[in-house]
C-alpha cells in the first residue's frame, strides 16, 4: 500500500491527552489535561435540560446560531470595548482548537512562516504542520518569560505571514504587558504580519495583572484574528464551543474554511450557554476569585513541600522544577509520578522548542479537595521517586 500522508507522518499523539489516559490507568489525581472537576454554572445546565425538548437539534447556521452570536457579540463588545458585528465578524467553531486551525488555514500558504513563542501550547505545532507553515520559535525566557525584542525582530525580518499569541499563556502563565503587546503590534505593522491570538484564559488573570485584547491595540483590529472559547470561562470544556472574531473581510474567509472543516458547532449547546453569555460582571469577578483562591492554595502547598515552581500571572497552570530528581526524560518522570505518587502531570518538553527536561506542568482547575489530595500525594514525592545520579 502507498504511504499515508507525509504531512502527518511525524505526528505524535497529544502528550496532554496521553497523560490523561495514563493518569486514568493508574488512578492518579489528574492534573495534566486542563479541565475542571467542578460543575458549570446552574443556569447553563438548567437551560441545557430545557433545550432537549426544543427545536434546536438540526444544524445551526454554519457560522453559528444567530442568538448565540448576538449574545456573544454583546458580551465581547463589552470586554473588548468595540462594537462587534455578530453577522460579519464572528464565526462559532468547535472549540478554540478549530478556531485556531481555521485561522491558520485562512491566513497561511504552504511554506509561509509563522512566529510561535516557546513554550507554547502543543496544538500550535500541529496547526503549523497541517497548514504547511514553517514555525519560527521565539523563546520566552524563564523565570519571567519575557522575550528579547531583538530576537523577536530577527524573527520578523524573516517575513512571517503571522504570529501566534497565546495570552494569558499556556503553559507558563505569562500575561503579556501593554508594553510587550505594543512592541509586537509595531513589528506586526512594520513587517506586515497577521496576529492570531488564543485568549481562552481572558477571564483568568490574577491581580495586579490585567488582560489586554490584542485586537484592541491601535491599528491591530485589521490584522488580528482573535480566537477564544467558552470552555474555561464557563467550565464546559467538553461542549467544544469556540469562536473567531475578526474584521469582515477575514471573517468571510474563515466562515468558508470552518464550513468545510466542521459545518458547525453543536446547535443545542450554543442555545444552552446563552444565559452564561448574559451573566453580569459578578460572574467574572467570582470566577477570578475562585481561581485566585485555588492558585494561592496550590502554590502554598507546593511551597510547603519545598517544590520550586513558576508563579502564574494568568491561566491555571504551574510549572514545577524536577531537576533534583536527575531524570533524562520528563515523560518517564511523569509516568513514574502517575504510577508511584498518584498525580498526573504533563512533561514540560512537550511545550518547549528548546531542549528542556526539568519542568512538568500541573493545573489547578480542580475542587479544593482534589487539590489537597494531590498535595497530600505529592508529599510522597521524595520518598517514592528516588533521585537519579
Ligand atoms: N488547554 C488544556 C490544556 O492545555 C486542554 C487542552 C485539550 O486537551 N484540548 O491542558
């Protein structure tokens, strides 16, 4: 038989999703793949039960059910500070995963270059391969995860078609400052590049940091495709509801790509989440308070155990330093951790372009009791995982 596609031959499975399977296999507390174990808001679940009996079980309009888009446009207009047109500037997708893929397919030709900050969320690697783009990696240097402006400009000198910006950033928890965003904006303009954002953690930004939507910077609306999702904001990662927001000329093209990729997101789920989109500011304040509490609880627990870690400014991930264990392979370390300590984590190497094997990622989007159980198990880290020399 002939070979399968060259393009996908180098694919590994997703390390994040693999670690969920390994965690399940060993009955570990799964802090690898980032999703909550607490309930979505009641109002959304109640509406979901009602929709079962309503007339919304066939395809919605391919770029999203009108009432969903209207509710989303109203909410995003409020937060982004500009009037978003629900008809011409929004495409509803199957999670921001599809939003990013559709954005890439819309913008890049095979062979085009795309700037990706490293560490990066692993899907971007696959997105560049599937769209035939060549990534140019720009390091975010720990511990502050700042980038070197010179290195970034060097990357722009290679005439990339686009830059991918994950803000707040998964996995390092960086929240880009206004100054950094303005610098990226000036380079995007100078070298005429598009910016594709991933802003799924837009409402999980810890004080004193605050989120700035890249598209709202002067001159950036025209060249930005903002991708986001309802997964993290309403704790519904399994509903796969995401979207792009972009100017009409770009959105017109994204609509077509999306139509041929998936036709549309689940119609009853779009209907059911509308009460969530209509929540007032209180909801977002409570969400942030909840995550701030979880972050403090989990980081304090790690401090008490004397485990060195990053301090996330946004999102819900923390990188732990495992250098002292002397493992060559962080994948092997994570498997041992799941099996012998009972905690699921993601090997840091799956996020970095640079050769990094001393970091693992845990997330804290879990009930307090789950986090306390994980911390309890992590107490056994030193005794259960022998140091290698
Ligand atoms: N964004 C989450 C993470 O990084 C979940 C990703 C996924 O599996 N879709 O873990």
